[in-house]
């Protein structure tokens, strides 16, 4: 396996990691933005108000997106392992 194949495998893994984490990160950012806007408008500066809604929403999105994430991860792993012979020879 040469350096170019190693870089290609790492590139594909990073893309998969970004695709799998994107729904959670986008949701957390959106909730943080909404909560910050509400805190600014109401002048309530409670620290737990920022963390609890974000944790709850990220948990719900994780539960909803988990089947898609597992399917995508298994598909990537199967594709990687079935095509691994081309990197060895």
C-alpha cells in the first residue's frame, strides 16, 4: 500500500466522519443560536438554560438519526473491506 492509497483511505474516512457528525453539530449550533437570541431578548443569563436544551435536542436527533448513521457506517465499512484487495496489490 502506497502513500497515495493511504491518503485516499484517510480522506474517505474523514468525509464519513464529517457526514456522520454533521446533523448533530448543525442541530447543536442552531439550538445554541436560538437560546442565545432568547437570552439576549429576555435578559435572562442563566447558564443551565444554554446547556439543557442543547443536550436534549442533540439526544433526540441522535436517537432519530442513529439508524441512518449505523447504516452509513456499516455500508462504508463493507465497501472499505471488500475493496481492500486493490490497496494491497
